[in-house]
C-alpha cells in the first residue's frame, strides 16, 4: 500500500488537486482519495493528517456526501476546506445553512487567534472564497480563529483535537498566504517534515508500476512528447524487460515529426521502438467528420484499437502505459464534479470497454511537475521543454474536415511559425505555439491576381500548467515576418491572423 504524509479526501471540488499540489511543492507528499474511503483503509497509508476538500454538495441535502465518521476518531489532525468545513461543523453538531450572502472571489479575513494554521502569518489577509452555504454557529469545543465581513466563522479550530476548518480556499493562488496555511497545517499540526521531492515520487511510482504489472508485459504508447517519454523512462527504470514501446504514425503529426521522434527515442531507453504506420486508418475514419468531440472520440478509440491489435500479436501483454496528466482528467470530467470541457484523447476519448489495463503513473501531477520528473530521470532539456502536442494532433487544429491537403497546408505553415520562434529566441519563452487552419476563405490580391484562399491562425500562449493561459505578447516584427513567410511559401493561404484570446474563456487548442 502506498504511503503518504497527508491524505486529501475528494468531495468533488475543482481545486482538490491543487491542495495536493501546493503541499507537494513544499516537500510534503499528499495523496488524493475518494471521500468515502473507510477509516480502516485510511490507517494503511500511515498518514500524519487528513484534509477534507471542498465540493458542490450541501451537507443538509438528501444527496450530501459524507465521509466515514470513524475518521474523526483516528486521532489524526484534520483540516476541512469549504465543504470540508461544513462537514466538520455538521459532524460536531453546529448548523449549516444556505448563506444569505453568498461569497465568491476575494475577501479580507482578520485572524483572531494564532492557531497552528496562522502561525507566523499576518493578521489581515486576502483569501479566495467560493461558497453558498455557511456555518451558523460554533460547534462544541471549537473557537473562531478568523472572521471576514460576511463570515463570522470564517476559520475555526479545536486545537486539542487538532481539527481545523476554513471557509475559504487556501489552495488557490489568490489566497495570499494560502500556501503557508497549508504548510503550517502539515508542519505544526501534523508534524510532517518537508523531505519529499520528485526523486521520491519517481521511486514511489516505480514501486507502484512493479506491483501493478507483476510479471506481465506493458505496451507503452510513446508520442515523442515529454509525458510519454517520462512514462517510458519510469518503465525503463522498473520493468525494462517487460516493456514494449510503440509509436503510432497517425499522419496527424507535424512536419518531419515521425523521423525526429524515431531518431530521438530509438536508442534512448535501451528498448526497441515499434513504429506503426496508421496514417490511412486515421484519415479514413476522420473522413467527413467535423464535430470536435467526435474527432476526439474517433481518435481515442482508434489508438486503442491499434494498441489492442498490436498487443494480441505479442504474448503476455496485459497493460497499456500512457502519459495521462491530471489536466487531461479534470478537463475530460472523470474527476469529481467537474464539467466536460473537451475529451482528452487518452481519457474521455477512450472506448468504454478495453482489454488492456491502464498504467498511468503521471495522472496525479501537472505538466510542470512532469518536466521536473523528466529532468530527475535524466531526460534531456530539449525533450523535457518541448512544447506540448495533443494526442489527436493536427486533427484538432484543422477546423472542419481533416484530409491530406489540409494536413499538408497546416504542416508547412506550422513549421514556418516554429522555425521563426526558435530563430528569434521565442520558442522557449512560450508554453506552446502552433498554427490552426481555419475553415474560412477570404479574398486577397497576389501579384495582380485575385485570390480566394484559406486563413491560418497563429496561436502562442504563456502558461505554467495549461489549466489557464494568456496569449503570448509576441513582437509585431516577428508576427509580420511569420505572416509574410506563410503567405509567400504555403500554397493555399492568403491570410494570417493572431489569436489574442486567453484561457479561460478560450481554450489553448481550438477544438
Ligand atoms: P486546452 O485546449 O484544453 O489544452 O486548453 C490544454 C493543454 O492540453 C493539451 N491537450 C491535449 N493533450 N490529449 C493530450 O495529450 C488531448 O486530447 C489534448 N487536448 C488538449 C493542449 O495542447 C494544451 O497543452
């Protein structure tokens, strides 16, 4: 059984993973578990504390989520955040009601009592609220540790029992000292030491992979990007002899990408790389398909069909390893209560029934954490800092039907954009940059002739984990040069536009 310093019970908040992440950033290993895990199972993790996350439910509703009550008798320090606070209050006999003043966004709190959580922190702090229920009175044995204008019980504590509760979200960056509050809980209430790092994560994942896979074989789907390369590196360090690497040429890759990936990875892990040419299969299946979600589902399903067919030809292959990240899971809405934004091909795009069992060692972490892990495992900086590229590839960067002609146009334009970014020192400054082929034709004039051709959008964003992003403020000269080169060099394009939307409300990819 896996060990963790802090267990975060997930009641469905959009931010649950951020709680774990903030603790990991500060050297404390936090693991997320379902809210209804039993107290008996919790004992197996040898944890030093428990956090009850926020969530969309109301404790007084018929369909409220409750944790095992025995958790309160384990003698472990507990921190409740938002819904977690309301649960604690409800459990200890206080009343929780719909708030007459719902609080969303920033609020100022005043610390009234320096409990473990507020140790060495300013008395007045900006925090981030997002709640529609509130605690009406103090539960027995608790004191108020902080108030806000609309919440007389904004933070409460029972220091003797080491139970703490916050109405606000310390895990969100807008909470000025939120990170410190979580660290204080770990350090002063739970006596955790800050010794965890990506090296410990690698060791834990290697042990987990060995336990999960046993003596069976694993198919590792590699794309040339950092996520799947890190997964391959973990497998190479744990079960090298049982690992089969496969790279699928979907035909939806960027210019020269197949050759680059093969050259970069062929000898990297000391494991043979099997390339599957599936260009025709993907193009045929995508013929006439316009709807983005349908494209994503078709691609996700086709990947699995190809892997399963390949696995059937080998003996003893029971697992498929892939570089799913937490972002893929939350946006595909398979975690908690979150809504589907888009079906990431390796999560929401998977078929309902699969013969291969999944090995997904990165599914708890974010892209920037994966990069640190990649460096820890000895991958080159070039590989680790490659721009992310989505599994569905260029298919979700062509608005409308994907066909050979549109793919060729997009590949050429994209190559020019990336070349120019690299030549001008902007590739490493942007999180991701690419071209999108629009399903829009417009009139132009080239030489003395009228043109009626397609438009290309340039997309470049700055981000740290892909959950939010702002469009990159690239210099006009650079954009002008890229536009001129694309229009001159790529047949079929007579107009280039720059996407100046951020995420949210837009997403990074257009589909
Ligand atoms: P969005 O478009 O959701 O993208 O803002 C966030 C990040 O995720 C990448 N992305 C994907 N990656 N499979 C992947 O492996 C997918 O289906 C997928 N969809 C989006 C996107 O490129 C960006 O870095």
